[in-house]
C-alpha cells in the first residue's frame, strides 16, 4: 500500500516537472499569442470587444490581467498558472479515480497514463483555455459525483 502511495506521489512530481520543462521551452503558438496579447491589453486598461477585437470569452484575460504586463516575465508567469492548473487537474483526477475504484494500484496505473500523456503535458503547459477548462470540468464532475453519492440518486 505504501508502495503505491509513493508511486502516485512520484508520478505527480514527474508530471509537474514535465509540465515545467514544457512551459519553459515550448514555442509559443499563434493562439497563445492572442491570449497573451488580450491579457496585456486588459492589463493596460482596455476592454475586450470594445477597445480591441477578441473572439473568445473575456474571463481569461480579465482574470489574469494583473500578471499580464507584457514581456517575457509575464509570459512565463502566465504559463506557470497553466502548469498549476495542470497539477491541480492531475491531483483531482487522482482523487476521482481513487474515490471511484477504492484501489491504489488502479489509481497509480490511471495516473501513470494520465501524467505521461503527451496531450496533457503539451497542452497543460501553455497559456490557453484548455488547462483551466479541464480543471474546471474535472471539478464539476467531482462535485457532481459527491452530490450523486450523498443523494443516492439512482437515475438521472
């Protein structure tokens, strides 16, 4: 049992290290530049849709505007928020699987595939909507499942 707890903690550590490496060295793509520029503009006092063209919802630039002053410092700070969201997603995924299966071995195996998945490592290290949406979706599922258990709902 302690062996699987150690494996789970080690996998979470490897996951956050990989996210950090990808966040530090991954090239910024076009979408990320749009998000970063919108965050910088909100930081400068502009309003999305009124002062500049923005095709997404304005939550992300507004929420992170305090950190989006521009330059490489804000780029890496904003990417670090994505890494934190990726780590929280992995933690929440671990809790959900453990709660569903009640088995540390199965949880460790599921976390192995999750934490070393190229999709999660690649996209949870960028300042885009995906890491935050993934975290909020897992949180919504987690709280729905807790409600489901507490209410003993048999069918929806």
